């Protein structure tokens, strides 16, 4: 499951509303992926900050792509950027 995770940067996150967006960069440009507070893993402590680097799964939601299993990456973590393919979505 971890090999299907994408890496992105938090565009914004509003903890009062419990939602925000993660920016995913692909070879075709960027995509904003919706992120609900329920998708955050324990290490995120219920909040993300603009510019945080995160690793997450992409799933099809009611209104488009959504982030799931979002985990905050540490400053020194090595990451591999993979191109997002719609067929890879669970």
C-alpha cells in the first residue's frame, strides 16, 4: 500500500473547518487534492500547515480526488516523486 502513496505539499488547511487541499505536482502540471481532517494519521496531530510536505493515498471521492492516510514527512525524509495516474486511484 505504501508504494502507491504520493508526495505533495499542503496548499492550505483550516483546522476549524477540518479540511484543506494538498498540491500534487505531476508532469502534466499540478492538481489540488481535497484533504479532510479524518484522513490525517496520528503524526499530523489533527492539523497541517501551509508548505508541509506530506505522503498520502489518493482515492476517488464523491466530488473528485481525495487524500487518505496522510502522513507528515520529516525534513530529512527522502521522497520519490511519482507521476500521478488516474488509473492508480483506489
